[in-house]
């Protein structure tokens, strides 16, 4: 069975390995360049300070100008787990049924549940191993940015923690489930995409900010100098705005004109205080594990459903 | 010794439609049985139920006393199965398909597999997708045979083959049967090619078993009666009339005999297997004939006369 799994998936496996190698080389080269620039510019002294002091803003600006485009690459990587789920997970069962080879392989001497178990163990295992290896590289690669911007509340959150591996598991599991449900490769690919987006986007947009209650700081007007926030750059700001005389919170600060001071601006809106809600940077790993747990839960559901379908609905 | 295949009240329903219903039959070990019926009669359903690809909706099926689903681990090694249109992994070479067989079957006979492939002149390095339809069917058959099964199930193996490929396929099959004495159940929508190689017949029509039994007994137990035009009621009171046709002067009946045939007005003739099968298949829409156990002794005695 191991041999059969390897024989059937060796092309996918080697392709993935090839893509991984290309990405790996790219990350190594750009990562080294970033790390040495970071050191040459002496940016490590700017880390952890409010960005007002000394030459730090200029230095950070210089670094961002040179390497900012690379963050686009990080954004692209978010699609890698989905791609794996759609191209490897979805055809896993669907292609067999489509080409009717399930009739051949399920009537050899092993039961079809064992067949599915071995296939899933090897394919999911390889997928997780690959994404884990890439994760290690990504964490190293992103370190300069992590020190400047943090990894919380931006794309790096998805590519520099266990969530990355959990998303790979989720995409593969949803792919396998979709394939057993639709029995058609193309339909399964579309269903995989729909399910993955349908789970990931709401979790990331609406649930993630509230895994733990955000901390809210309120500053009465008048005590605020120039910058209302005293947060570190690594914290994740969920919401900020002002509070009016009735105690209602308003997101954002609209309609300030250039010739007003900030205080004047607030006062024209009747603001009594400003607030900022945020997730402190040290919750990063807690959030990562919570979200990984959520995706793993969905993956388990998808796999259980796939088992049930293979056992009871396919022939 | 339990039968190779035994079903009791076996049925499979898809939604509201029964693909197979109330199927009770037993196939003794060592037989080569033809499962005959028109397309959509439930042949594939019966075979898939037998190899555990399907779970019955009603009744049960046993292979050498084992359930092919609940006891799949024990039953599967004993069943060889060749699905309709003989699906193979098209990208695998013949050698790789044999490796698949070797890896997935504890009773695999690699020597036998290689010898047969060589005898058939099929190159081991050729991809399955590049083989002719006949060769693909042969490879699928070799895969099933090298599993060393006790029961071989073949779903319409001849349907897509040209006459030459048919003959070669059947030759491979018969050699294997002669060597190992395995039980074979082979479905087809025609009886033609199977008559020579099969000794047991199961007629399936409109999701019911119409007839099942020893081929020779069936042939001897059916007669064609030709006589002056008359009502078949008198005959039907003793024998089972399968088909009746009337012209202005003449009545022709195909009957399953339940004893000696009387009546000097009838000219009694033997019937070909093909005619028997056709008669059963064409009466599918009429009321079904109940299935008493064939009056074997009766038939034997009659045959000896």
C-alpha cells in the first residue's frame, strides 16, 4: 500500500518538492540579504522603541523601501495550502472513482478503510512535513520584519506560526472530503476552494480578533500629546477611535483638517476621550495555537465525513 | 462445506428503485456459472454486493460463509474480481500493475502472473493505457487470477472485446479453471460464448432471479411443444409455460417440465440454451414464475429413458 501510494503520488510529491526547493532558495537568498541589511543599518537598536527617536524612522524607511516588495511574496504564500488541498487532496479519492480504478483497488485483499487510512497517513504526513519545513524557513526569513512590524494582525500571522501547518492540514482534509462527496475531480477542486475560503476567511476576520478579549485603553482628551497610542509596533490594534459625551464609541477619527490640532479636531466631534483596543504582542502564540486548534477540528470533521462516505456511499 | 456464493433475500435499493430484489441463490463451489440478463437487470449490482463494494439494503450475501463487507479482511483475499470495462491504472506499466497485485494480496502468485503475461505476449514495460482493449482485459484477468482466489467474479468481461479477443480471454480463463478448480461467476447479456464454458446458469431479469441451476438440467428440463392451435391451460396445469405463441393453425410453447409430458398432439423438441434464456428474458414483464427447486430427480430419470 505504501508502494502504491508512492507510485500514484510521486509526481505530485516531486513537484511539491521542486516548488518547495525553488521557494526555499528564494527565501534563503532574500532572507540573508535582509538579515545583513538589518544589521548594517543597525536597526536592532530601533526595535522596541517608539519610532519617534533619532534616526530610526529614516532607517526603517530605508529598509522598507528596499525590501517592502518581498512582503508581497509572503502574501502570495497564503495560497499555497489551498493549492495543495485542491491539487493533491481533491483528486485523492475523486480521480479513483472518476476513472473507476476504485473498483480495482478496493477488491484487492485490503479493505477500503485501510486503503484510505494508509493513503491519508502518507499524503497528509508528507504535506504536513513539507509545510512544517517551509514554516521553519519562513520564521527565520521574516525575523527582521517581525522585530519591526511584529507578526500579529498582518499576513505574517498566517505564515510564521503553526496556523500555517494547520491550514495545510485543513486544505488537504477538505480536498479529500470534497472528492469523496462529489466523486468528480473538477467539482471537488471548486468545492475545496469554496469550503476553505468559507472557513478560513470568517475565522480570520471575525473570530481571530476576539480569541481573547482585547485590552482597551482610554485616554481622556487633554492628556494626549501628539501620538495617541503608546503601544508597541508589535501589538495588534483591533479598533481605535473616540468616545463622545454620551459614552458611545466611534471608530476612527474623521474630518480632521490640516490646520487643526488633534485636540481641536477631537473637540469638534464632541470627543471626551480616545480609546484603542488591541491584542498585546505576547498573545501571538496563544492565538496561533487557538486558531490551529480550530482548523484541526474542522480537518477532523472533514476526514471523519470522508471516511463515512468511503465506507457507506461509494461503490 | 459452504457454497462459494450464497444469497438470501438479497436486495439493493437506490432511492426508490430496486436494482436487485429478493435474490436467493446458491452457487456450489467448483462451478463455472453464467449470470445472464439484459442491461440494467441487476447483474453488476449482484456482483458488487458479492465482492463487498456495496452493502445490501435487504437480505444477505456470503462468500464461503463469510460476509464480504463485515468480514472483508477474510473474504477479500478469496475473491477475484474483474470490473466491467476492466479498469486499470492507465499510467502504470504492466509490471507496476503486477507489483500492485503483489503488494496488496497475501496469496499473490507472482510466477503465475508473469508466466501468463509472457504467454500472452504483453510487454511488461508497456503502460496499461497503451494496451488494446483485449490486452487490458487479459491483464485485468491475470491480476484477478494471480490473487489465487477461490471465487472469481467477472462483470461483462466480453462485452467490449472483439471475437478473437473473446476467444483468447475465455481460453485464459478456462486454463485457470482447469488448473485450480476455482469457482467462477461471469455476467453477460448474451449466452452465446458462455454456453461452451459454463455449467451453471443464473438468469437475472428486471432485478429478480428468474432461473438458477445446472446448465444441463435446465436444458433437459425445458422443452418446446408444437401442436395444433389450442389453449395452453391444460399444459400449464402441470408444467410451467415460459413462452407461448400462436399462429392460425399452430401453437408453440416453451415449458419447464414438472414431470413426463403427455399428450399425443404435441411434438416435443429440445430447446437451445439461447432460446431458453431469451424466453425467460422476454417474459420479464409478465408475472414472474415462482422458483420451485428444480425437479432434478425427475429430470434425470427422464434423461435416462
